[in-house]
């Protein structure tokens, strides 16, 4: 991603953040297209890996159609999708939501549990995914 593309994307997210169409709890949805695509339709079948580091959580999940890398902290929820796990290896993320309560704060908070993120975004977890989350927690 080059600098102009990045600036364009950030400008778009900022304008949506200031005039949101969708708000889920404390989260302002800045990627309306992805939100509509996954709301009540995303069922996480399996959790492939989970890393907790630097006040953020990175989770690789498997759905029926694709793999997703979900990266979140107390301020952002970002994601990347691919048909293969290997396709998740690039550094291009799309921001899905911004937490309006912590965005303006200089304090850093621990990220919410993934189950709460899923409930907030209206994503479903399979029984197997819940068992894996219990293991990581």
C-alpha cells in the first residue's frame, strides 16, 4: 500500500468516524461494507492461533469460506481475510471499528475478551471455537 492510498483510506475512516451510520456499543463502525457483510453472517468455526502482546490480541480464525486475521486492542478492531492461511501474511489491514470512548484518551486499557468483541459485532462462535478460547484464556 503506497502513501496516497493510505492517506485516502485514513481520510475516509476519519470522515465516517465523525458521521457514523452504525454504532455497536462503544464502537463506531468505519467500514460499513465489511460490517454489513459479516453482521449476523459470520460464524467462526475454529480458532487457529491467538497471540496476546503489546496490549493487543491477534487471532487467526477459520470460517466456512475463508480465513480471517482479527487484530484488536482497546481502540481499534482490524481484520484481514483470505481464502488460505498463507494469504494472511501481508501487512494490509482494514479497520472495522474504532472505540469512541478510548480513542481520545491517552490511557491504555487491556483489550476486551474476544467473546465480547464477537457479541458486539454480532459474530457467532461455534462450540469448538468457544472451547479453544477457554483454553487460551
